[in-house]
C-alpha cells in the first residue's frame, strides 16, 4: 500500500541526533521564492514535537502526545537545505508538557556558524488526557460562505472535484506559482478571486475549500500535520495584499497601478496555532478556511485563520503577524528565476 502523503512526510522528516538535537532537510519545492514556506516550516516543527516525545519520553503518556498549541517567532529567513533543531524540556506533566524549540541553520554572513532562524514554544497533550467540559457556542463564519448547488445550500463535493465548479464555487489557480511554489501542493476552490470576494464581504475576508495534493498526489489527505501547513496557505488573501500594496505604492508615487502586482513578499513574524480537533489517521479530503485581515498599517499585517471540516466543526485556529516587503528581500543574493 502506498504511504499517505508520502512526499510531504518525507519533506517534514525529523532525524534524532542525540542530546535533544534533531536534523531536518527543508525542501525547495515547499518554498516561497528561496525561503521555505512558513506553514511548511511549522509542519516540520510540529513533526519535531511528535518525534521528540516519541524518542525522548516514550513512556510519559499512555497514548502518543501531539501539539495542541504552538507559538513561534520567525526571527530570520530560513533556507532550503539542512537544518538543526534543538529542544529544551520546559515542563513535563501528566496532562500537558511544554518544550522550547530552536531551528538553526548556517548564518548567511558567517556560514561556518549556526544561527537561530525560528524559535518558540509547543505544548503537547495525549488524546487520552483531553477530558472535561465540551460544549458548542453556536459560532459560524459571518457572513456565511456562498452556497453550493445542493438543496440545503451545501456543496456537492464530488461534482466540485470532478468539474471544478459547484454553485458559487470554482477551482482557482493560485497566482505566481513560479515564485510561490508551496502553493502548488494543494487544490483551491473559492467563490471568486480576492477582489470579488472582498466586494462580497465588504472586508479583506477570504473563503476557500482545499484538497491536499503534495507532490501532485491526487490521493493526498489532510492530516493534523498538514493542517498546520494549511493555516498559512491562503493565495487569494495574498492576491488581495498584492493589489493593496501595488495600489498604495502607485498612489504614493503618482503612477498608474501596474498590471503585474506580485512584487511583494509577506514573511511571517509570529504564528500562534490552537489545534482544536484531531483528524482521523486516514485524513480527510476537504477542509474549509476563513481568512480575515483587519488592518494593514506600516507594512505590517494581521491574519486570523479558522479551519473547519465538512461538518462545520472547528479543526484549528491561528493568528499571525506578517510583514509586507519587497520580493527582492526574499531572493537577495540567492539564485532564483524571475517573478
């Protein structure tokens, strides 16, 4: 039997090196420009937590522990290639445990020295310890997503997958995939491109349904680790940022807005994730995201992402701080083709 999400699992593989040190190889096909995509890098770190507790604390819990919360700071741009990861056990408990992690790579200025590019804290808990009050709040995305073709307004997912269209929803090609190559690892379906969606909602809010297809694998499925990648994957929102950024620059310079707007890079500064629900081990085919930006000011953005399953249950939440900078900051002295 073929392995589930084989290319993705290979791309986030963690190898123990002893003394709470591990190694990984960040892959170029998961990059934005020359920099590994933030969600992909976070998936590597998610897998680091799984590997660390399985390797260093195999008897701590009666069932394998997995991350329920991640708070990460992206201090410097990462690079495709080898990475060293270090773990410090901050709190080892019966219900929750917290580790401090560092992702290190050779310094661009001093290649013989390692520097910390990503750091943060991860809290894990085994499913068997997730006991206590469970209740519903009645929360739903507002405004509600556009309907599909079924009588109750739901989407006919087999039709959407087969034809690329159902009701208001249609398959979209993420823009500028040569530069944003990490966007080629999934299929996206939305009720229009960024500008149309923003006109409908009256805000910078984006709706999308997605199928995971790592390495072009049509049988790919969303798993807990893949959800972490999805929380930072919203090409239509970036398309809206492209338009906003290009318009702002053109107005400031008294020039017309250029037709080609992808001259910007949106690096993550901080990323906070709350994993609300475990997906089945065999994964799921479809997940929905609502992506909201409230304010863009001084070259700094906010992003609030909610991921739901086909039953409307919340799978994960994230908030992040990002920057809007010239795409040349991404490429720098590294080799990469034209945007």
